[in-house]
C-alpha cells in the first residue's frame, strides 16, 4: 500500500503506477531494497498525466549485480508500457551504508527530508538527523548536473521521437535551474528547494547577464518545443558556465 502522510496524498492518476512499481521492485529485488521514496513532480503534486516522469529513490542493502541493473532497466520499460500516466520511470539508487555514513549522511538527510516522500520500507526520514543547508549539501544534491546534461544533449543529437525530445529538454532545463543553487550566497537563511520560477528569478538577480539563457530554460521546463539546435547550444553553454562559476566561488 502507498504510505500517506499528514502532508500529502498522491494524485489519483499516479496511485496505480506507484503501487505497481513498489510491487515490481520488491518482486524483482528480494532482500536488496531497504526503502523506496518518490520525488520530483509526482511527490510535489504537480505531475501532468501522460507527460511527467515518476522518479524513485531506492535505498539498497547492497550494490546491485550486473543482472539486477539490467532488471531495473527493463522494469522502466515494463511499467511505462503498463501505465500511460507516466512518460518514464527513473530509479536513483544509493546504499544504506552511504546514507548513514558520517560523510554522506547530511546530504541524504536533506534530500530525503526535503525532496522525497516515503512509500515503502523503513523510513529513513524518521531516523536521520535534521541538518542545516550548506554549500556541501547543495553540491551533494546537484554536483553531478554536468553528467546528466551532457548525456541528455548527446541523446538529443540522435534526433529521438518528438515526445522524447520534449521530455529530455524539460528534464535538462529543470536540472540546470535547480543546480543554480550551487552559486547562491545565502545558504544560512534561504529555502531550498524553491519552485522553478523562483529559482530562475533568484539566479537572474545574482547574474543579470544570464537573464536570456535562464528565461529560455524556464520556458523549456513548462512548454518545451521540439527544436534541438538552439537548446543544445544554450543548455551546453549554461552548463559549462555554471560548473566554472561554482569552481570559481569555491576557490575564493
């Protein structure tokens, strides 16, 4: 059964696919799963049936074998084939030993508490300590954005179907705007995450010269078109700038 909290009940259109995902994961990976969490638009109650992804964080007792990784990839296709309410199912995995380690626990604590809703297993949000936002946590959540952006832009260069172009552009633009938190200067007093329009506005206030790129990316998070060339140029350039700007700030 889907866990319901005092804060949230999932949109009706996504209840079946969440239940199916939980059952399928538990059947395919017996003894491996510690807990499952929903994040992204479905967790935030703003998912659009037929267009949004279902994003799941899986906390594991041990690393997946090569065969189990293949099973996970196949589950995405099987579940999306059975449920037209989602365009894709993404699985982000991490180890329980990482989530509870002294080094990585702050990032996991913040991620699970502020981005995720527990749906199965032993809820770590009730056990991990409350943490205060800082640059290290922001980097732990967003620091891998260049890899995702580079991978997505390479996919766009292959000219996938129009629906996939829109999905990739929406995902990439959202990730870039969320990653602008890497260059904030008020972690002690700010709220994170913010709705994407507020993320964009804050980034423009800090870097007015990036207004055009940020405004363009925000538009692609809402109603992405099917153009590829301009998006690759803008997203690629902005990604490189953001990576370099974070390095510059860290070196001061």
